[in-house]
C-alpha cells in the first residue's frame, strides 16, 4: 500500500494519498478522479569519496530546483 503524490487536473490541488490495491484515488478538494501522478522526492543518501578524500553526500531530494525533485533536470539545467 504505497503513498503516491498526485496533482488534480481539475482544480490544480497537489496531495498525497495511500493507494489500496486497485482503488482509484480522488482529489480531497473537488472529488475528481482526473489526476496526474507526480514523481516523489527520494530520501536516500549516497556517500562517496570526493577529490582529496572528502566525503560528499547527495540526495535527489536536495535539488537546487524548487519545481522538481530531480538531481539532474533538463528543463532547468540542474545537474
């Protein structure tokens, strides 16, 4: 039973919901089922040794772009 992020195509509301089995989620604001599933920010941490032996920590949730959760984005040039 995963939690997914959605954007309502009817009213524009962004929300998260728990999806049970094959159920179809509804917008909590307008009850529409016309939804787009969004890419969720991932909370993993990857540690690696950088130049000079320093530790570098990266997470895709720490993107410099406020409009997406990707660490490499062709639309805003991050990455």
